[in-house]
């Protein structure tokens, strides 16, 4: 059972819809009990970092998430959800979950490229890492964000993308995964990523 | 900066069903909108444009239940237009899961609507929709689904909307709508060369060559209605999308 964490942010129904489409059992979990019953978790999220942390804290789900991830349950953060997996963000003052040693910083856009980075863009995955495989070719995904992760340890970076400058768009560290793009709005490319997450052993 | 090509099916909602028009008239039933969304999911369309063509005329706002359904079902981002009259409508549409909201007539009657929406939600989520008809050697903006000539120059209006904060211009040719005769390329290049924001062309697409010509004329994206829902001279309903080869030929 894949649990989409329902803490009040992100399009949980859209994510659940795509997971069902690829044949997965999925539940939207807004209680600690629901979360404990899942063997993997997805943390969605859109909007600003501090709002995300505050919403997560207010939901009462932060503790059981920390517990589950500490016990080895795979978790996939999507968009703001991925940023919340880090320690902090330049966008705010709140404390992230700290599951990965990374912080979020504003995208650097030389030549006056507008922010947020919104729309489809190509992604350069590191071959055979995390949720990407060599036969993916050059996948593309839908993005909508102004901040991105900056990782102290480059080895957890599993994909980058370019918007003016190159930025981190996917990470994997132990049982913790993250993608900056929206797989649920990236049709077959998103399905492939979610499928691999679902099939992690 | 090079981005993936944007080729966008445009779906018109009329009386709760999916319809297509020719020059904004003669609505022809196509099918159930949710079914079309599912087919475009299967065909891997990158974006969808959905217009409710009755909302403004009926003096009502968007059907948010439908938008919620569409946003949940669609495996791609959706832009919605039709009956959007207030910042609250934008808010409700985003809450329903829609990525981008377009305003048309309300932007003309409420000049501060685009500015307020852009300030609140960001320009990238706010699109301005302009319907245009040829008038002798020039063009004139139309409102009321082509029933009323607003006697405005689309280039002037597009610039005004851009200054107000619109992140994108949806530029639709009333004359070319449903004809498959190709986009109005002179209209596209006139508007695209006057603004820095993306211009999405709609109206007249008959094939990949039309997409290519519109992109060369300066469109940042190309939208099509009839071309993706009808097949053949008799306009049999058959939903299609760009093939991989077609996409490759545009990129």
C-alpha cells in the first residue's frame, strides 16, 4: 500500500489517480494510523516552504513520518514535498524534516529568465540511479517551482535539469527519494518514476 | 532557452458536453469531456486547454466540480478559461487543481483583474485570452464568442495585458476556427513580436505543417481543437494527438 500523505498541501487526488492507473494500491493518509499501514509513502506539496512545514506540523503527522522513515519505509517527496525532506530553505525560517542533508535555495536565473520555472523541461538523470534507468533516454517532466535543493553531498543527486543554470531535480539517499518535478502531471514519464518507486524492493 | 515544444489540445465545453465550432458558430457535439481527458492522457498530450464557452454568456462562473474532476484525472497541466470574473474565481480554480487560468471578457470590463490576479498568484498562472477577427486589412478583437466587435487592436490589447501582468497570451482567430485552413500567421507574428510573454496560437490548425509555421511566426505554443478531435472531411469524431515523429519534426 502506497500512502500519499494528506497534510493539506499538494494535489493528493491527482497523485493517487496516477498511482491507480499504474496498478498500485494507494491510500490518502491523513492519520498516523493510516501512515503506519503503508509500506511506502509519498509526500506531496506546493507553495512556500514555511507554509509547508507549518501545515505538516499542524497536521500531527510529522512524528509518525519521522518514525516511519527512521524505520526504513521508502518515502518520495514531490516538489515542495522534496524540499521539506531537507533541513531548511532560503525561502523561510522553519525547520525541514532533515531526512537528507540538503537545503533549498532560489533558482539562479541569469539572462532574466522568469521565475517560477514553469512548464515542461528535459531532465538529465544519472544512469541507473534512484528512480531513473538508462533506457529512459532523455526524459521530460512538468516543473513549477522557484527553489531547488542544494546538496552538501553530490552523491545523493540522481538527476539535474537546466533552466538558465543547471539545478538538482532528483535525489536518493537510502530510503529517501525526492523529485522536484510533478510526476502526476508528466504522463508517461511521471508514471515511469512512480512505477520504479512502487517497485523498490 | 530551448524548451520542449508546446502542442496543446483545446477542448470547448458547451451545455456540459464537448463541442467544436466553426468560426465560433455551428457547435457540433464531440462527446463527454472526461472521456476526452482520458484519451488525451493515453495519447500523452503535454497540456490541455479547456474553455467553457457558455459561462460568460450565461452570466455565471466556472463549473468547479468539473474542474476538480478534470484536474484529478489529467496527467498533464491544464489551463482553464470561461466565466472567470474575479480573483476569487482564480483562487477556486487553483484550489480545484488547475495550473493556469485564462480571462477573456472580464479582462476588458475589469481592467484591474489581470493585475490583481497576477500579483496574488503570479504571472505564470494568469493567461489573457484574445479572440480576433480580420477586418479588411487589419484585425479587431471580438468578445461574446465572436458576437461583438470590441473595435480594439489585438496588438495594443496584448501589450496592455502583458503590462498588467499576464504571463501568457492565448490568441485565437475567430475566422480560422474549425476551418483547418492554417493559423492566421500574420496575426501571430504581429502579436508575438510586440510582447515578450509567450503567445499560444489557436484557430485553423490542420496538420503538423501548420504547427511548424505558427512556431516560426513566433508562437511559443500551438493549440488545436478540431484538428485533434475530428478526422476527415466529414468531421467524424476521432481524438488524436501529435505523434512522436510529428513532435520530433517540430523540435
